């Protein structure tokens, strides 16, 4: 890591802490309402039947993707959740249904059973600590999603969608070379589309 990267990493930690403090300060009522709004609005493009959409098990004060995932399942999506293997390695994804009982993974986060089929998602819904209007996200520092996007996108185009509360938007994320930009960020109030208008149009079209 260069000195510049080191400095950026430090400022990232501060930005992450501030954004998470704002997220933590949201009331339970606001969180629930925000998750319901995301579900009601759905995805900003037409979902192809049989698409595999990966979500996440919400921890701490993350926005809950489950209402949105349940709606997408009703629209014909197949759902998956990430399973952590090791730090610095790609996440793997296993199929699940909203009614499935989940097991606690190595980080204490609910995951599908190891018996569930392993899949590669078409659309990846990701949690985040903070985001900016260029599509850069600040995660939690372990780099799981950056590794995963970089690894899986070698074989297949995956649409990356960050889910967040509007309060988590910051002016600029200091992006490091290995950081992966998102295609969209969805909040309870906005849809941020970071694709070129041509790509966005063809997706909708």
C-alpha cells in the first residue's frame, strides 16, 4: 500500500464511521418504512424470469433487503445469499427461499445450509457503509464484495446494486484502485443509475 493509499484508507475509516453513526441513529420505524419503500419500488429495470438475485442477511443497522427479495421472488427471481469463506477470498452464493431456516456462518451472519446449491448471481444486492454519486461504495473494510465482484465478473456480467438509507450518501468516496464501482444505488428516496444512458436504456428496453 502506497502512502497515498494509506492516507485514503484513513480518511475512508473516518467517512465510514460518520456514515454508520448516521445509519445507527435512524429509528426502527424509519428503517422498516425505508425497506418497505425499496420493495414497493422494485428494481429500476425489467427483471428477466429466472434471474438469480443475491441479497444479504441484514446485520447491525443495515437496510433490510428481505421485503424487496420477497417481491422479486414473486416476480420470478431465484434468490441467493452470500456465504463467507475466508478474508480476502470471493464470497460464494447459495440458493435460498425467504421461508428457509438459515444457519449462522463463521462471522455469525445467517447463511443458507451448505447443502443448498451454489450459484453465481446475475444481480448482486450489496450492503454498504457509505456511497457517493459516482457509484463508489465504502464497505466495512474486509473487501469481501470488491474481491467477489472482481472474481465473478471475469466469467459473467453481474449487476451490482447497493442498498442504503439516504442518510448514508456522502460527497466523495476516496476510491482505491481495487474498489469496484456499483451499477446502481437504491435508497428509500432515490434511484442512482451509474451506467451510461445507452446501457441503462438497453436494460430497460
